[in-house]
């Protein structure tokens, strides 16, 4: 079945229109610094003009490197104003990997407070123009179909892909989200995800279309302190972040006062959703992808309990169908222009215009989507198919387990056997007891053969945990892991 609604494109520059309408309202707040929408437009135009004066042409790629959070927000809007393609770098990548990425992508310029050898880079202060120069340069007319951003995303194989979106893609994504989760000019959305992640970048567009404020946390403050201090109304979180917030004694009380807690990034354990519901938190569970500019489906505020079972209905501007193989296929106004490869844009759709997500799931009669796993995560053990996500959901329901990642380990007899990495709380059970609890719910070939504590460098990651990195960790055999006996 096909569930779809359409949205009309916006033809005016979103930041200019919002600055005219909400000129004196806060747009960005970072510590004691507040930028109104007039300030944000002015500073972004200064930077866009500075880029133009240095010869950067419309449609050229601008990489955004080591910048302060406020600077990267201004830089993204400057690129949008000037008609440049913003490419926020994921600085968690090793320096050698970033260098290789820059060599392959070849940005025209890198705006950064750190230098990148062999690549043209500049600090943001050198691009700020004087007031008199603002009128000497005509910024290009705003074309929603032009490329706006380039974002990195990693597939299950670990290979990095570069996804190019238009302004239209991001605007329609924001409009569809704002229709489902109300956002008004008096609201405050916390920048809890980085702007190199589509979940972070989409916050910029949602607030920019409505006149709501973007609150940037300071490193010295915990997330709960920021929420409480500013009276944050909206937040985007991955499961691990919500787990940690709810572990704090003050967490449920502080989160209860919010309007919306948008969950995404990966599967949300039902036990975590239930915990949020028990505290009467305004939780929304979503399913999305970088290629679709963030959310595809999201639960509604009218039936929060549905978040225990599914990821909600298709948002406006998106289409979704389930293939005969059970794969989730999507398209619509938010679908990216393509993958950038060797300076060429590669189509990401099949002949009928559908993007194959690689995820497996089904929809119920109400059109609500349940995601059951990824096609390429499945492996064979003794001739039987094993879907890791099914085991992970059962593990995550056991008290004391905050997160579970199941991967295959090579086995001479069975080919592969499942093993589990667990992020555990203080009262976690032994591996023997975990297997005893799972034995009533799983066939023998799906029972993990070993349980390991998730290493700190993965447990402390704010976004998705890479299965491929954990597989390599096991294959290396030279790293000590704490086994749960």
C-alpha cells in the first residue's frame, strides 16, 4: 500500500523571510550570546559576501571544519544565502580519513579554525566583510531546486557516501515535521545533534522556517542543565542520549516540561519507550534516513502508546511502500538529488524512482510503519537466518541493559554464531543468566554465544554505533574485552 501526501515548495529565502517577520526574536543562543533573526541574517550575509569577494562561485562546495557551534550555524546559513553548497565535516573521523575525504571531494574552500595541509582553508574572521561591502555584492536569487548541502553517511559496509540535497529537500522535510510536531516562534529547540548529521541540520531548517530559537549548549553544562536553564521545548535524541537523561534523578522531572522529544537515529528499545511513557514524557518515535533529509515517518502526539510498536505514519511530502521482499522503499519531495562520486552526481533511485533503504519492515492497516531490521545485517548460522535486531530488542527489554548490539562471529562448524555487545547498568545479569532468560524466546541458533561489555569509546558515542567496527574489533583478536561470565 502507498501512503503519501504532497507539500508545495517555498520560493522565498527562508532566513530572509523569517528575519523580516521575526526580526527581533532570538534565532540562536549560545551561553550569554543571543543572535536575533536580524543579527543572524546580517552575519550570514556578511560571510556570504566575503566568500563572493574571494571569488567563490554559486554552486561551489564549501567545507565547514573546526568551527565553534555558533560559527558553523552562521556558515551554513551563509552558504544557503550565497548559493554555495555547505559540507559540514564530521570531525570525529581520524585526521587521515578527513584528508582523504577532502582529496576526493575537492571543496573550493574550507572554513575552519584549524588548517588542512594541501587544501585551501581560511578562518571565519577573514571572511567577515565591512558594512559598506554588503551592498556592493548582489547575492544570487534563491532557487529551491539548487544544491544546498552535502552530508556524509555510512552504510552497513562502513563505506562513506556523500549525499547531496537541494534547498527544497530540506524545506519540505522541515515543513512535514512541523505539521506533525507543532513548532512556533516562542519555542526553543536544543541543538543536541551535530550539524554534520542530518538530524542536527534539520533542526536548523525547522527553527528557521518558524522563527523558533536554536539553543546551542555549552560544553561546561550537561544537557539536563541546559534544558532546565532555558526552558527548552523541543529536542532531538538518539536512544543512548535518552537512556542517560533518564538515569539522572532529575531527568524525568525536567523532561516532563517539554513539548516534544523526537527520537531517531536507530531502533528505540520498547523498554525505553515504556519508561518514557511511564513518566508521561512527550515522546515521538521516528524512522528516517540521510537520503530522505531526516524523518520519513513519525508517531503523533494523539497516540503516544503506538511508539511502543511502530515509528508512526508517513509525513507530508514523503511516499513509502514495502517491496515483495519486505524492504522499505521511499521517495518524495525530501529525497536527495543523489550521491556525489568523483565530482559526478549518481542517481540513488531505481527505474521507478524509489530509493531502496535496505531496511526491512511492514505497515499496519493504519499506515504505521514497523521496522524489523536491515537486510544486510542478517547472517546465516548453521543454515538458519539470524536477524540481529530481533535479538537486540529482547536483550534491551532485560533490566540493567541500556543498549545491545549483536554481530556475527566466525565459527568453523556453523559458519557464524551471534555474539552480543552490551551497554550495561550497575545491576546487569551474568551471561549465563541472560541466556537463560532468552532461551524461552529464541531458538538455540539465535542465542548469543558470548556477551561483552561495550567498550567505553563506543558506549560514549552520541550517535550510531558501527557494527562493522565491532566486527573488526572481534576479528582483530588483539583487544581485551570484558566478558560477562
